[in-house]
C-alpha cells in the first residue's frame, strides 16, 4: 500500500478521508504487522518524504511499543519481542539512520522510539550493541547528530532501569553527556540535549558520585551550566541540581556554599522559570532534612543511616531574606487561578518548609519583615507580610508562636473585614486558618481562642463568608480548622452557642449563585462536615435537624432535569458533596445509641435517596453514596437486610464498574461493611456477590489496585456466613491458590511492584483467615483439610522470600494460628512439618512490632493446642 | 513535539484550598474504619475464651530470655512516663500524642508471655490510665486505655487488685452512650478483674457493674453479647449467690438467654451457656426460672446440633445443674414419653461416646440425676443404648467417670424411696446388670481411697447380697474378691463405712456362711 499517502490522509481535516486512511492503516497493521512496522520505519528514515508523514509514522511506531495502561503495555512488549528478528533489525537500522536526519522532527521522533525499543530489549539482554554504537563516533559527528544522540541517551536512561546497564557503559554515557554540557561546547542545542540527558542519567550515577574526582567534575560542570546564556539550559541545569539534592544529599556539603550563591543570583535576577527551580533546590533540601530528622526522632539508638548536615539551619540568615524578597513579587489575581504558580508562591512555600525544618530559629528572622510591611500603603507589602506570617506557623514551638499570634489576631480579624485588597483578605483568612490548624486545640495550655474572643472570631469569619468567592473559601477553611481544634473537647464545646448560626451560614454559602467559583461550595460542605464531626452531644438535636435539611437538598438536587452538560456536571458534584455530608452525619449520630435510634427513623428515606443517586452516572457521586451506605449499614446492623432487595442491583453494577475503578474499590469495601452488619443475613445475596468477586479477580481489565481488597472481601463474606461458605469453597480456594502461587515470589520486581505484591498477599491471607475463622467449631471443618498443605506451603514460601512487610507478616502468622485453631489435630502433623511453625513463628515472636507479636502468640497457642490433643 | 516528556516539577503550594484535602481525608477515613472493624472482628474471634477447654495449654516461654525481660520492663516504665507527659502536653496534636503513648504502653503490655505488668504498676500506670478514661474523652483514647487495663487485669491477683481506682470509670463506660468497641473493651477488662478473686467481684458488684453488663447482653450484636456474657459469667461465679440472684431478675435477661441460645452462633452461645452454668449452680431462683422457660429444651438442641467442645461443656454442665437443682426439671420438663426427654437421653449417649473425657464425665453426671428420678425414668435409661456404654465405662474409664457411672447404674437398680425406708429394688435391672458383669466395677470402687466412691460400692454390694434371687448374692460377691475388699474397712477411720462394711460381712458371711456347701 501507499503508506505515505495514507499517513498524510490520516491527518486530513476532511473526516471521511481521515477515517478511510485510518482504516486502511489499521488493516495493514492487522494483516502484516512486521511489514507494517518496517514500512513505518522506512517512511521515518526517508529524507525525501514529507515531514508530516514521517512524524506520524514515528508516532504510530511509538504507540505500537508502549501504552499507559499496564496490561496493554505488557501485550505490546510481548508482541514486539515475538516479532520476526529480521523485521526488528530492519526497523532498528532505519531508526538509527534517522538520528542523522537533517529534519529535526524526524530525528526527535526517532530518539524516542529508539529509547522505547531499548526499554523493551535491554532488560532481555537484547540489542547489546546499542549504547556502544550510539557513543562510538559521537565526537566526530555533526552537531545535529550529536544532539539527537544525546537526546536518545537521555530518553534511554528514562526508559530503562539502571541495573540493566553495566557500570562501564554508564561511565561512557556520563562522560559523553558531561562533555556535551561543557562550556566548550558551542552549540546550544547540543548543550541542552546533554543537560537533559544528565537529568535522566543521574539515577545511573551512584558509583560516580561516590568517586571524589568524578563527582567534582560533574558538579563543576552542572554549576557552570547554570550560568549558560541560554535560559532553557540554565533552567535544566537547576533541575539537575534539584535532582542531585534529592538523590545525593549526603554528597553536597562541599558545594553548598557555591550553590547558595548561584541560586541566590538566579532567584534575584534570572527569568522566572529559572528562579523557580533555584527555589525548588532549597525546598528539596528541606524535604530531605525533615525526612532525616523525623527518622532521628523515631530512632532511639541514634545510629541513623543518613547524617543530617543542617544545611538549612546554616543557610538560614541568608536564605530567609532571599525568600522574603520573593514574596513581594505577587501576580495580580493569582488567587483566582487554581493552577497559578509563580515566584512569590514558590518562595512562600519554601519559607514554610524552612520553618518546618528549623523550628524556632526562623521566627526572629521573619518578624521584622512582617512588622515593617504589614501596615504599608502598597497591598503587595501587606500581603507579603501576612503571607510570611502564615507560612511560618508550622514548625516553631507554640511557646514561641502563641504570644505573637495573640498579639496579631485582633489586627488580622480587622484586616479580614476592612482591608481594601481582596488579595490581602484572601491571605489573611488563610493565615487565620493556619493559626487554628497548628496552634488551636481544645487542650492547648493558653488557648488562642478563648471566651473573650471566640464570639468575635466566629462573627468575622461568618461575615467574611459573604465576601468574594476566593475570600469566602478561605474563611470556610479557617472555620474548618477552628472546628477541628475542638475535636477532643469533651462534653461541652465552646462552639455550641454558635453551632446553629455557623451551620446556617455555611448552608447559605452553599446556595450562593457564585458558589461554584473558587471551589467555594466544596469548602463550605467540607467545613460543615468537620463542624458536625467535631460536635458534642449538646448539639446532637441540631445535627438531627440537619438530617432532614440535607436530605431535602439531595432530593432537590436529584429532581433537577433538562440540564446542560455543564449544569449536569455541577449537579453531580453537588450530589457527591451531599452524600459525603450525610455519611459524616450518619457516622456521628450512629456512634451514640440515643441519637442513633432517633436518626434511624430517617433510614428508609435516606436509603431511598441514595438509591436514586445511582441513576446519575458520576463516579464521585457513586463513591460518596456507597461510602454513606456503608456507614448506614453499620449503624443499622442486621436490619439493613431489608434494603438489599432493592439496593443489590446497584451494588452489583458498581462491582462491575471497571472504568471508574475507585468506585469499584469503594464498593468492594462496602460489601465488607454490609457483611459485618448483616452477618448471616447476607446469605441470599452471596451467590451473586461471590460470582462477581471471582469474576473481577480473574479479569485483566480491572485496575490492579482493586485486587487486594477483593481478596479481603472473600474473607469478610466467609466471616459473615460461617460454614455456609462451603458452597463457594472449591472456587474460592482455587482462585486463592492460583493467586498465592503467582505472588509467592517478588524477585526481579521493583520496589513499587514488591509493595503491590505484598498488598495482594495480605488480601489473600485475610481471605484465608476469614474462611478458617468462619468455619471454626463447625461440623464442616473437614472440608478445609485438603487445602491446609497448600496454605502452609504458601506461608513457607513467602517466609523464605524474606520480603514481607510488617502487615503481611502479621496477617500471615495469624493465618497459621487460624489454620491450627480450626483444623486442630487434623492438621497437627502438617503444621509440625512446616517451616512456618518453627522459624517463621519464632521470628514473629521476637518481632519488635507488637501486632506481629500478638498474632504470633495467638498462633503459638493455637498450634500447641492442635498438637497436644 | 518540541519538549516531549520534559516538564518541570511543581510542588503543591502551601496556600491551598481546604476542600480537596478535606474530602480526600474524609473518604480515606471512611475506608479505614472498615479495615479496622475487620481487624477487630478477627481479633475477637481469635481471643474469645482462649484456654477454657480442658486441654491445659502449656505455653513454654523459651522465647524470652531474662535480659529481654528487663529491657521490656524498663521500656514499660518509660512508656508510662511518656504517657504522663503526653497527658500533660497541651499543644497541637495532643490527642494523637496521647493515643500514641497509650498504644505504645498497650503494645508493651501485650508483648511477652510475662507481660511487664509489675513495672507498669510501679510506674503508676493505673492512676494515669484512669485519667485517660475520664468522661468525654474520644473513643480511640478510651479504647486504648481500657485495653491497657485489660492486659494489666490479666496479671496475677495481687496486680489485678491495683486496678481498684480505675474500676468505677470502666463501669461507667459500659453504658449505652458508649460506642460498642469501648463498652466491649471495658467489659473485657472487668471480666478479667472479676475472674480472679471473690473480693474484687464483690467490689464490682457494689459499684454496680452487674446491670450495665446485663444490658449489654440484651441486643443481638455478636461481639457485644459474647464479651458481656463472658464478663458476667466471671462476675457471678460466687460463691455468694447474690449476684446470680440479681442477674436473673434484671429485666430482659431471661429472654435474652433464651433468644441467644436459640439463635446465636456457637461462640456467643458458649459464653451465654457459661452464664447459665453459674446461674444454675448458685441461684435457686434462677434455676427455677430457667427450668420453667424453654432453656432445657434449647440446651438439649444445642448439644444435639453442635460439635464444638467449647460450647458443649457449659451446655452440658448447665443441663446437669438444672436437673440436679430443681426436681421440676426431671418430673415435669423431662417427663418420660415427651420427645425432649428422649432427645436428652440421646444427646447424653452422644456425649458418652465422645472422645472427650470431660464430656463423658459431665454426661454421666446428668444421667445420674435423671436416673434418680421416677421408675419410668429408670426404665427409659435402662432400655436405651446407654447401658452397654455405661458398663464399658465402669470397667475401663478413668476413676472420676467410673464413679459417676456407678451412680447411674446404682440408681437404675433402686426405686425412689419415701421417707427413711430402705430402698426397694428393681430386681429386673439389678439381675440383668449383674449378669452383664457390673459387679467387679463396683467392688473396685470399694477399694478406692475416695470415701464416696467406696460408699457407692458398698451400697451396691448390699443390693446384690440382699436382692439377687436364690441367695446367689454372697457367692457372686465372694467370687469377685468382695469379701477381701470389705474387710479392708475393719479398722477404717470412717465410722460409717466401717459399720456398714462390718455389718455386711457379719450378716452375709458370718459363721454360717458356706456351711451348706460343705
């Protein structure tokens, strides 16, 4: 077929032409995949073809090798690996040839495709000559080829794990890359490609950063590159520094003074994109040092692996003034743009991190700035002063901050009402919220909110909730933390006298015409939720009244019809918020017996509303309704069974919602809630639920994060229905056994995958526990005996792998106990033969984790009973 | 495609909207609640009445060497100190600090086979934990504090006494206003306290623990019923019957017992059955109320349908107590001809056949009480499958079972007596049982050091000597070395037995004995 024309037609503005072309390309691909890929690579490599067809050819090639979806990606990888090797060689040759193309777009597409193939083949020990051939003549080639080669190396480092490249090749890559960055390189494209390649290659450079000479060289070149005349190169060089700060913190001491000088210069004088990265360097250092210091606190022995160099503490006198300067560079109306990010925002964020890292020391450095600017004529100065104050409220001790806050509070309250600038009011409300978040609590020694000022504070916040949406949103936030501070207040809350007024004001906010701006309505409902959650028994009657109000809101919201798509989206969002609100109310009222009984009068109506929610096709609304139903089931208990005939179909439908996998995950959790509430009354629905659970587990299209809770849910069902589970036993055990075999080993997987496998194992083990405990003391325990040997074997294998996390360890040793407890002497000899009953048990008995130890003691007891009979 | 895949990192601004984070936190919380409930359900299933079976578990403590124990002790003192300072701390996050400190202590107290209770007490844990139980404290804190106290209460009796100051608060949190996990944990702690010592039981009763625990047993919520019943069974176990008398009179308790024995799962039923055991053992009022309700029938049904040893033990003992305690049980409820009576005898046979020694013994005891009933009762047992089993047990079972079996067989051979008159024989039963070889078993009992068993043996020998037709009695007794057995009592310190044995020997084996054979 004429590929060029098809590729051009596929980009036609005429829909019919486009469709036809896409169809013929698809047919070509289906009928002869190797031929198709070879044609595409030939197209990409041909200098005489139009640039548009070459670009699309490259793009289709890339998409034939990689996909976002995990399962699809695995398929594509397998497909490429099993392809005819002559075709693969031809494709690769064309791609490497394209790296020398004079056409930038063709080159640049080829670099990415080469990296994708490398990502597939290098881990399989295929294409071993690739890196060598890329580097072989890098010094002799023209600049554009050098640029493409460096770009390819950069993508390659991004695609493959550093374990699959030997150190010798890493050294060569780094040498080529760092040389390309060097100031002696006069071509800016080459320097930029080299700097970007270094950014991706830093993860490969462990050994090189441990070698003083090599590290010196790399660091010198990176620092030099930050002074390149080209802004993109400077920005990328700073990004390298940020990455180095995160990866090689311990190696930074000799360079930190120089880096401070470079970053200060950039923050003060460079373009914003560069200045942002310079600030990000210090934010990253803060992240590292807080992690290390937190580790210190948890580690009483004091021999933590990573030392803290206290770079931030040392840089403090210079760093703080630098950051304070940035606060004055606000953009007009940045508060109205949710995605805004500028130097003032980055500077304030960094200042907050510095405060968390250093604590009290920052306060005297910031206070003069605040005092000097807070009353100035220019709104920028007042806003910057307020922002600075808000930023340092987390970190320093309450002793240090409370007096300052007490002093500032009246001023802030008045500014919130009177300041002419919306920007200042926005930041003032936020700062009040931070004060309450970090310094106000019902058990604080000298409370910042007391009988004397509570009335005023609440009045001002409620008034401010009538201000423009962004200010009102921040005022809600302040009220949120004010309420949260009284979480543990006991029987009587200082909020009680204002409760009704607060609730009323929040409801009024939710009805504002402009409530959908600045996420105001969301803030108002979440604040209402927090006020309810933290309320005391004194206001229980008012919370009960709220039930009917929110139900009415939900009813009205569900009634609305003939909506535009924009309106429908807002309706769905509101539905979700209202269900969330009901969930909090149900949990609150359900937690004490007297209110629960009054509340349960509404149960029928509430359930009716929730069921109507399922008619709207919005994931968040479904998720919230499901969670609320879970809370309701728990509050009602076994009587919840009466809703199942109607509710069941929606439960089953959402268990099948693979597309919105979060909905599916939440629904699986709700099945568990219902099992615990209904116990054996769930039995009539178990056929359907179990079918669906097992179906989901065997599906490749369900997001993998749902699988661990699916396994646990099998355990929930078994716990609820006891030995009635017998009818599902064969299927369930079979599924569990296959999964157990698949996930017994983790070798060859990365950390993230190992963590996921541990989650799966935990789910599988929870299922086993549920089944054993469900069958305990029943006459049907003998049906479990045939599975004992496999389960013990699974325990032994994951023990031998030595890669369990604490959660899995606890669940696993519990299963050993459950098995012994339920099967008793029937399993005695099997247990005694297993490694788990000795070495694993002993290891758990001496664990530092009390939960593991408790489960292990239980297992030991159960085993000794089983073998003594 | 100028800068594909190369985008600069941007972190979240410090100044952000409250709504997003709050919503995520709320949903995560809702999901976590479910996980925690699963966890506590499994935990409760595992820990319920561990070690109540007759298999005494010897959990050797080879894992814990002395040095570790001393580290544990110092960690415990430190944890109590930390808890003190967490309570004193008034800053932000104080709640988390306190719960964290409580968890730490609770973990230490759950750690070894020898929990460091003493160190905790020395460091002043009880006062500080009591403070954590103060009214209005959040549930998480209450739960952890009660849990710590539960573990302390599991220590030795002296240590348990140290809990005195905390008892009123633990009792206060049993009320309906508390969440079920908190109430259950408090019940658990109180159950541990009550289990140890009569004095502590009295304190708990004076402080009013009985009524709220009884109320917890009323609704049908598995774990609550189970825990409350367990705690109650400890609380009322006497020996003073006052608590048992009070409990049965609490409104709804009798109904709840009936309901749970009808519907509850085996584990809950087990705990409820233990309550019935102590009620029926101690309180005549309770016994009579229970007998008049459906309880006997329900207990028989449970025994028929369950194979759980843990359940069968208290059920069987309850049955025995009720039958022994109130003649109404035997004469009216279990009257011959009713299906329930046949069922009762069938389940006893099931238990006699069981491998479990404790079931055999209890079943024999129950049967002996039924066998003490009317002639019709005796005929019913005699004609049942029980007799061959009993005969086998009399020859081969451990001593305590043999003794119970002897009571049954003895009772089968005598009719009920009125006043002081000598027991009248049921000759058919006696002859047949002796023919089937039960005499050696009784004579064996005569030789035992147990006075009661010896008396049983002598009584049966008397029946044989007196009752066997054609004067065959003495001959049979002599053949089985009965004379020798009785002569052991010639100088026995127990006057009663001495007289009895000597007069039998004198009467049946006196100077004239054997003359006609010569």
